[in-house]
């Protein structure tokens, strides 16, 4: 009877191990299919963005050029209007001495130079920020690779432990 019980226990144990292995294999296959589908969908989404990205950049660039041209037009029209007003209502040579106008022009030129310097500094800051962000993305990808390796190695070690545990039973 004891031999029959041992044989029955061995059969039950073998069936449990087969069922566990079968379940693990089925779960692995389902998980792999699910993850493959998620990966494909995410890459497909990124590929779609890549397709429209040049058009998006062109639209932004066109908009910037239109704003620049509009700004130039406003400046040209405003100055032309101011010149017309001056010609109509003020005799420039009698209203203010030449030295006052020279100081005004010098101050205006100084202000424009300062404005250009500020814009240049701001642009340099933006370029540096973009370059730094690009470098951070590269570092993030390296860190993600290292993390993925760590997780994979940890999972493989844990999986080997679990499988050896079930084999020893």
C-alpha cells in the first residue's frame, strides 16, 4: 500500500509539475504576445509622429517667418506714418536743436544694440537648453538600458530559483 501511495504521490507531483510548467509556458506566450503587440503599437505611434514631424516643423517655421514679416511691416508702416505726421505738423529744424536729435538717435541705437544682445543671449540660452535636453535623453536611454539589464538579470535569477525549487520537490 505504501508503494501505491508513493507511486500515486509521484504521479500527482509529476502532474502538478507538468501543469505548472504548462501554465508558465502558456503565461509566457500570452505575456510575450501582449508585450509584442504593445511594442508594435507604440513604435507605430512614434512612426506616425515621425511622418508628420517635418510638416509640423515647416508649419512652425512658416508661422515664425510670417510673424517676422508682419513685425517688419508694422515697423515700416509706423515709421512711414510718423514721418508723415512730422512733415505735416512740425518743422523739425526749428522745433528742436540738432544736438537733441543726435542724442535721441544715439540713445535709440544703444537701445536697439542692447535689445539685439538680449535676443542673442536668449537664443543662446534656448540652444543650450535644447542641446542639454538632447544629452539628457541620451543619458536617460543609457540608464534605461542599464536598468533593463538589471531587471532582466534579477528576473532570470529569481526564475532560476523558482524553477529549481519546483524541480527539487
